[in-house]
C-alpha cells in the first residue's frame, strides 16, 4: 500500500547514520532492491531499499 517505514541506516562498522550523500549505487536482486552506502570510515554497508514479495511463499523451499 506504499506505506514506508523509516529504516535506520547505519554503518556496519561504526554505526554512524548513513546519509543520502553517502549513497553509492543500488542493485536489484531476486530478493529486492539493495542500496550500497559508503561510510566516511571506509566501510561499505548494504541496506534493503525494497523487498520483492511477489513470489514470497511460506513454502518456497524445494
Ligand atoms: Zn562507518
């Protein structure tokens, strides 16, 4: 329904908040869209931008 929660994006290493100007690239995988942020400390953090739930089945194991 387009209801977005605010997701706290923090650096994996130093836990500083990640700002929009630290955004580097996004990539789309089968699981959804991921964003890559580069912290001033040098660490790269991958965050979830959007999840694809079109084929999310509780019994998708094969
Ligand atoms: Zn950091």
